[in-house]
């Protein structure tokens, strides 16, 4: 099972989601993350995301931002998007119905369709990053439960 987490910049939310998800599935699962923009390509995650993960015993410091590619739609079985704008962008890049069906909104796994967006913490402080971490942890727990069945 190959799982891709996608946000806008691939420096805050999806690197955290990747780091958390990796702690929940066997090592032979491929878990990666990408962004819909390439502005931060090659950069490590935002320092606040690195610190938040580290507080929870997870090292995401070696990850590097990369943009989503056409190949991702073939390589990954599940593509989880952090918010509705990201999802719309990702869906617009899918070339077949099969590829489109791999794409979903990350927090929909929790069954709450009203609040299914992981808020962008980029303009926030440590509290926003911690809140995002907790949302991602809940979502990753649920996804792990589904894919490990
Ligand atoms: P992310 O956060 O999508 O969770 O990585 C952001 C990162 C960068 C920007 C916005 C959000 N930005 O505007 O550069």
C-alpha cells in the first residue's frame, strides 16, 4: 500500500502527516508527501513543524519539499489532501477516473464532512501547529486502521 499526503507547500501539514503515518504502518508501506506548489521545492519542513513533530518523538527534519507529479497518480494507491483547495487542484491533475478515485480529503476518514479540512498553520504559532498535529494523528490512526485490515 502506497500512501501520499498532499498540502499546498509540503513544508507544514503533509510532512507532519507523512511523519505520523510512517509510525503507524509497516516499513514496507510507501508513505510520502508532496505539495501542489513548487515554491518550497528542496526545502526541509518549516522549523515549527519539525519542532512539533520532535515534541512527539517523530523526526521529520530530513524530509524535503517536492511538488506533486503526474507519476504520483500511478505510484500511489491513496492520495490524501489536507484541504478543499488542495483537493480541487489534485483532482484537476488526475487523468483517468481510476486516478481520480485515489484522491480524497484526509479528514473525511473521521466521518465529519463539515470540518474536513486541516487548517493551514503557516501563518499561525505553536498552538496552531499542535492543533494540526492532533488532527493529523487522529486521521492517521483511522487510516492505519483501514489500510491494515
Ligand atoms: P503547508 O503550509 O501547505 O501546510 O505546507 C503552507 C506552506 C507555505 C505556504 C502556505 C502554506 N506559502 O504560502 O508559502
